[in-house]
């Protein structure tokens, strides 16, 4: 998953008018967050990445959010679900779920951080799933849960999982979305 994500972050297509698009990357675990922050910092520079997780004080979280929203050098926010509710990250219109939660409602809450009413940009979400792994089984289970919700609510459910692509790269999907 890191190889796919790192390739995407390096492509010039991630830029619009010579400015890198801002992106939010959600993960389930702080260890994974730490890993991604370190790797992205090496790839893009430490000034380009901020993070939010549950162990941070409210002030530190607020400072990370503020830097992501207003500092032109900060392009990537890596977060656990500590940023999944009540946080406006609308400067970004690209989001990646590096890890998937078990509950599809949490995916929708995450997406709601960048997708708000009256916004101008079309928002795009990618779920990274390692095919034929335990994570792939979680993805299948999430699809089943969404179908159950769709049946119970008469089809009024936002599809936060989308389609599974195993034959096309994340890079190509993102480039198509940006264009």
C-alpha cells in the first residue's frame, strides 16, 4: 500500500497550476500513522505533513488542523479517527483510507471532513485494500453491511466503498479524478 501511495505523491499530476493538491490520509492505528508521517516526511519534506491522533491535546490537534488548512507548505494530513468527526478539512478534496474501519458509517464520517455542502471542488476518496488478505475480508464484510443498510433504508445509503479495482493502479485512478 505504501508503494502505491508513495508513487501517487510523487507524480506531477498531483499538482494543479504548480501547486500540490492537499490530501487527507486516514488510518486506524497510531503506529501506522507514525510510519506514514515519517515516510511522507522523507518523500516530501517534514514541512509538508501534519498529523492528528487521539493522544494529542486539543490545542495540538487544532494547530495541526490550522496548519493544514492555511499553510501553503502543508499538503498532507495523516489522521486517525480523532479527526473523523467535527473537524473541517475542506481545503482538501482528495482523501485516502490507508486502513479501513469495520463500520461503514466511520468511512462516511471521515469523508464528511472534506466533503461539505456548497463546496466548489469535487471530492474523491480511495480505499487502499490489500487484495486476498484479512483486510480484503474486511472490505467484503463492509460491502455486505452497506447492502444490509441499503435494504433497510430503501436504498438511501451513500456508497463510501465504491468499486474494487485490482487491474488499475491508484496513480491512474487519482490522475483521472484530478483531471
